[in-house]
């Protein structure tokens, strides 16, 4: 009996996951977490319920299962950022937590995440961090991109990816004015061609150069009238340097 207890406890000894879920790295977290659980033959706790397994194994003891499941659940909790843990700590079993996190963070389209990763890679800069820290961030992004875009030699897939990269490259150069149209494009199952994207942008934003932003074209005196009473303290007079009014007032 003591030997059995020892073997059981070994499964959970130092059960830790290498990646912490922060809400943006779900695929990487899922892959590494599944590998750790699989190495200890514990994936059943995130795949089936006790009732489902009991129907297959009549000798399954409920108390033992619950104790084992709480060990897995506790380890999963340690792999979540504090803000995420706070929001989903109500889950009572490992499977409930696993399914909830998948529904919340795993339903993001591949296109959106691929775009976000490419954008992050394009803006990644070492700055003051040491090389190993910088390389860790870089390799983490590349690893997730490789999961979303597995290696292939299939001609059509490669052609589609090349078209995606052209569109993503253009979108990453646009300013915040085009945020809505970018989000709309990424909601689709397939990225449109570069020509189609340009056409869409022309239709929706082509008139901006003609009409501009009405608020920006208002004379300074008129702008004062648009300032709310509570915001007058933000005004500074060029003449007396006092706050609450402008020079012409």
C-alpha cells in the first residue's frame, strides 16, 4: 500500500508548467501544458469527467480521483497570471477550468493571432534587456507562429501565406485611423488579396483627404465653445499665463 502511495505522489512531485498564460499566448501555453500532463499520464483530468471515466472503469474510486484532480487543478492555477486566476478560480475541476480557458482564449482566429505575432516580431527590440531574455521573447513568438503556420511544401498554402504577408505588411504600416478596417479584415476566415484590401480602404477612407476632421478645422475661438465647463481649467492664456481662459477671452 505504501508503494502505491509513493508512485501516486511521484506523479505530482514538482508538477510545474513552463509557460504562464497571460491571455495572448494560449496556444503555446496549451501545448506545453499538455506535454507536461501527458508525460505524467494525467491528461485524462482535462479530457474527461469522473462520470465518463467511471463508465469505462468501474473500479475508479471517486475520492482518489478528486484528490488527484485537485493536484492537477492546483498546478494549473500556478500557470495562470494573477488577473486570469482571479477571474476563473471558481472552476472546481481541472476539466472545467481547461474547457473554460479554451472557450475564452482559444477561439481567436488564426489570422488575428498570426497578424499580432508578426506585428510583435516587427516591433521587438532588445533595448536594455540582456540577450538571453531578448532571445527568449523572440523564440517564444517564433514558436507560436510555427504552431499556427506549420511547415508545408504545398504550393497553394505557400501562395496564400505570401499573400497574407503582403497584406499584413501593409496593415502594419497604417496609422490608428485604420484600426476598424484592420479588425474587420482579420475577422474573415481568409485574408483578401492586397488589391482587394486597397480597394476597401479607398472606398471607406478615400474621402478623408477631401473633408478632413471637422473638429481640427475649427478656429481657435470656436474651439473654446466646445470645451466643457469642467474642462476650462485645462486652458492656458498666452497673454497672462493664467489657466481657465484663452487670450481672446
